[in-house]
């Protein structure tokens, strides 16, 4: 670290390299923080979490009991040990509370004045954060499994919704109506995710084992259907040739640059796709136990030398390197099945929600101080995890 700092100070190194190295160190040292608790409000399992992208300060949670809670993650007390307090909740006594399990919550990407929630009660609700009243409610014919707003859209306000119907619904915030539908899946749509790179590109995962990429401006809609065999039909029957998984696809997550898409299925497999070509990169993550009958909410880091995926795995959270498939560690602390996790990129923190009704905070371990009488050169140099190493090369690094 001292070498990186001195090289940056002398103008010999790219400042971004130091930032990536420190982000990577922090992610690899995540641990259950004994000094930070999240106030326990939910009386049943927690299905979904979301942290607003503007300040990274406020977090939403949605539970199996239909309750929604908003937390302030900032340490206002300035004490070493503190509890992230719930600012308010849409509890069972609220007149507009969801009647059944809340499956997805999401902040409006551009400010904290609005958030959205969808539920097994067949509704998607648009909430005014200040009044805690629904500004709009969309009703559907079937159970709502997932919804998502584009984090980068400037020319549309569409919310993609996955329901019990094989048709993907697009709801327009401006008009307050369902703008159009995307047809192509054969069974219920369990996961939806807009590209963080192209505002009109949408990925959807279904119980039919298929993952489809859509351009919502096109009449036909579908750009491609991802194929786990990359077109080599000789390796599989024609029936399975155009499937992403040999089971239900219940998890989707783009990398922060939008160049790759990570998918999870009930075939106990996770796959990484080139989002431009639709090619299966064939990264082997091994067996990933996935028994969820609904959507699985996992997360990917941001700003590291190599990115990491945080995947609920029973009562633990498995941490994988995205591009090599290496299982780095398992984060243990929950007493029951983990349903969701969300990454906070401002400080490289992770929050997870479980059937045990708890939200746990995973915080980077503090850096060990180096005694004054020990020089950096005398410290062991090669005991670092390979994931710490910068994948970028520079002529300044040679010699």
C-alpha cells in the first residue's frame, strides 16, 4: 500500500490503480461486524434489500409479512458501536400495506423521494417517501416475482415486471399505465434486470430455463435467447439447445459496466455471459445449491481489480470471483436460509437478509497497523490472495 501511495504521489502510477487495490482489499476482508447492528423490525423472513445509489445511506427491506422498512445506515451517534435505526416502516396496520409477501423493493435511481415495491398480492406500488403513501398502484393478473427500473435511463420511465404470466410487463411511470408487453417466454418470469450500459436493453429469466435479452424499442422485442451450449447442438438435444439453464432461472445480475450478465438456475449452476454477443463464457463456479422456488437476489461488487459475486447459499453467502469462478470464502452468521444480499459500493459493505428475520452488516476489517520499527520491505510479500493482484499492466510496473 505504501508503494502504491508513493508511486501515485510521484505521478508514476494511475490513481485508479490504488483505488481498485484498496476496494479489492476491503471486499476480501469482509466480516460480520460486531459494532454495527441493523434494528430488527421484521417479524418474518426478509426477501429483498436495496440501497439508494445517490448517497448510499438509506436502505429498504421487504419481508414475507408484507412489511417494508427504511433504515438509515449512517452512524449519527459517532460512537464505535451503533445500531442502524429504522426511520419508518409500512407495517401491518398501514392502510396500504401489501397483503402478501414483498418480493422486490427498489429505490428510484435518481433521488430518494420515491421507491417501488412488488408483492405476491399481484401489485406493484410506487411510494412517495415523504408521505409514505402510494402515488400509483399497478395491478396484475398473477403473482409478481420481480420488478426493476433502469439505473441509467434518461429517455424512458419503464418498470419491467416479471409475473406468473409468461409475458413480461412494462409499466410506464409517466403515464401510469402498462405500456406494452414482451412475449416469448413459455412459463412464469422470475427475474428481470435492465442493462446498466444500454437503457433500452432488458434481461429476463424464466421458469422455462430461458434467459432472453430484449430491446424494448423493437417491435419483435427479443434480441437473443442465451444458449448454454453456444450453438453446439450436437452436445444436447434440440429441445435443450436454446436454454440457459436446465432448470428454472431465478436470478440475474449485470456487472457494473454492463458487459457481462450473471445468471443462476435451479440446476445448481451459475453462468457468466457476454452481454454483447450472448456467448456463454464457460466459467465454472461448481455446484451452487439453489432450492428457491422464487427469485434469488444476489449481488456483484464494483470497482475492484477483479469483481466478486455474493450469492446466498443456504445459511451462508458464497463469495466467488466473477471471471475465474474461484470460491473465495463463505460468510457465516445467519441462522437460516439467506434470501438476498445487496452491495454498498461507496464503502465496500454488504448487507444480507434471511428467513431468520435478521439483516446482517458485513464490513471490511480494519487494516492492521504496522509498528514503526518494521519497514514495509521486511513484511512477507507473497501471502496475498491472487484476487488482490491487479489484472491491468503498465510499463511503469516493469523493472
